[in-house]
C-alpha cells in the first residue's frame, strides 16, 4: 500500500519517508537504542523494560527532578493557577511567577534583564533569528547545537561557520568581514557531545578586537559549572564580557523551558520581536515553580556542584585509565568513543544488559567513524553507582575489543 501511494503524485512529497528504513533495520537487529520508555525513575536508577538500570545518560545534573521539594513546588501552584496558561506571554499568558523567575535569573546571572521561552530550543532559535538582521554576520562554531544552527538559518543575517573551537580560523573570518558590518559570535559554552568548554577567554578577546557581540548558549553549563553554577563564562571570571547568555530548564533546573539574559534594551527587543516568544504558549505554572525551587536549592546547597565536579573528575580519570578515548571532556558530559555506528549500537546494547543506560550517538551528530556512547552524571550518583558503571564499561569494552585488560586502547580514532 505504501509503495503504491509513493508512486502517485500526492505521494511524491512523502517518498523520502517511505525510503527511510534505517530505524526499522536496526530495530530488527535488536540493537535500536532510542525512544526507550522509562516506566519509573528515582533519578539515578530507572526502570526500563521491567528492569532497573543505572541512569548514566541523563542531563539531570543536580539530581533535582525527583527531589520532594521541586515536586511539592509544582503541585502547590497547580491549585492556584491551574495546569496551563492557554496563551502567549505577549497576550494573556504572563503570570506573576514568570516575572519573578525572570527577575531572579537576571540577578543570579548578574545581568540587567531576562526573558523566558517555552523551551531551550526556542530560546536560541528565536533569539538568534531576532538579533541578527539582514546586514549582520553570525560567526558560528561548527559544533554548535542544532537549535543554534536553525536560528542562524532563520535569520536574515549571513552565517559564517568556523572550525570547532578554532580561534585562529575565527580570527581569519573576522578579518575578512566588513569592519562596518554588525557581527555576533555564537557558541555553545559546553559542547553537548564532547563535554568540552568553549575557549571563552579567546572569544572575548576576538569580540573586543573586532567589535562583535558575543552570545553563549550555556544549556549544559548553567547549574553545572562555574562560580555558583553560573556557567562557562564564570569559569574564567568573564561574565561581564559576554553580551547574551542563554540557558535551559530541562537539565539542572528539573523542568522545561529556557531563558536568555543580557542588557535590558537587548532583552526587551527580543521580548517584543522574537516570533518564538510572541507566538508560543508560555511556560506552564508548574514548570516555572519547579525552576524557582531548583534555583533556590542550587544557591543553598553548594555541595551539589562540588559533588558533581568530584564525580566528573573521577569518572573521566577512571574511564581514561581503562583505555577509553573520552575526547577533551571537561564537564559531567563524558563521551566514550567506539567507532562505527553498528559497533556503537552493539556496545550500547551490552552495556544495557550489564545494567547501565547511556546514550548511543551516531552520525550526523558526530563525524563518520566516531560514534560514541555519551555518559553524563548527577550529583546524586553514589560511589556504588559509579563503580558499577565503570565495571560495566570495562567488561563491555574488553568484549568488543575497544580496550584491553591493561588499560590500553585497541582502536585508532
């Protein structure tokens, strides 16, 4: 039936969908690692397919998604505001909770103002699209997240991509640009696949030298790294030198939504001009209350950041000592390079059988031949959890010829 429909004129537009068989092929092999439904979770341990496994692939960095205080905060506001806002912030969808969160985030991030978006993805898509106009140039890192890429595509500005974290290449591109043209450099603060920090000091120097704005997406940095969890620029003491910082609530803040902070005039322009903000329903009350409580806990319980850093350093060192290639990770995101796509799926499957859930990442998210298993850690992981994860990786790594018993890598990538 599908083949017949694909041959009709109406079916031509869907031909690409009928021709897409990769997912079905991998499913038939029993190695499909995606869209696994979680049947229960306490954060660090999840139930999948009727069995408990250690979660080593979540972005729940502070371990707050199951904290009784965030749950209670969400429940309490539903009785006051209901379950949704039924409109955009621009019209009927602004609550006093939204304004309270914007004020507290601006204060926390030490910026003039903040505006919320309904998702982290929309934050970057909508802000970049709005800020970069027809005669402006966007300089974007080639490894930037998809939402940044989409934002540059939707913008009327010209986009120039520089090699990943390559400041010399960025300098060459800036030198070629018209000095009178508006320019903005856009980068992830922490790159989501490698766990690597952007070179913020050099980015600040280049932005100052060439009169460019500097925009950092700190989705994996705010509530994770830096002074008090203020993100990648604060690692280097350069918060004041970054014009715009965006973040998400779907990671350390145990909720859903996003934000961007910066100078008041710029934020007000985004608030009134961004289609992603104006034409989207606002964050539901429970989501906002969860973020408010998470922000409060982040500021009060500094041990969470300290524990997260301790765990990250330990797991990075131990995985490296086993012989795994963890790239240039500097954060709780620690990749383990496997190689070819199907080898990665097999590695993932055996890891799952050993009681550990991580994320299989394959092209185009990573280069061909560099498929990896992406691990990420929470402040609430116990030492026992960590050792179980390491034992599983060692066993599976040896089985698949990635490492040997003596901690040597057996693959050349």
